[in-house]
């Protein structure tokens, strides 16, 4: 029986303490949570920015490679046209 009374007193003390501790914890944790969310949002925005920059860099590299390939192809075609004109003029 004394064990049950001890448990009853502990339970009542926890209920009383929680009615005091919960509002304090709530008022303390809410700003921390808000600042954590704000910081997380800032990190996400920064990460999106870095991904966008990397994407643009890759697009630039691809565009330059395509331009170089097209330029080489045009140079070959011009060289073929010049040799055709030279052969045609020499006959």
C-alpha cells in the first residue's frame, strides 16, 4: 500500500509540474523552432541558388561544345567547297 501512495504522489507531482513546465517549454521552444525553420529555409534557398548556377554552367558548356562541333562541320564544308571550286577552275 505505501508503494501505491508513493506512485500516486509522484503522479500528482508530475501533473502539477507539467502544468507549469509545458507553458514555459512552449514559449521557449517556439522561437527556437521558428528560427530553425527560417535557417532551414535560408539553406534551401541557397542550395537552390547553387543548383541553378551549376545548371547554367553545364548549359553553357554544352552550348559551347555544340558551337565548336558546328563550327568544325562548317569549316569542313567550306574547305570542300573551296577544293571543288579549285578543281573546277583548274580544268
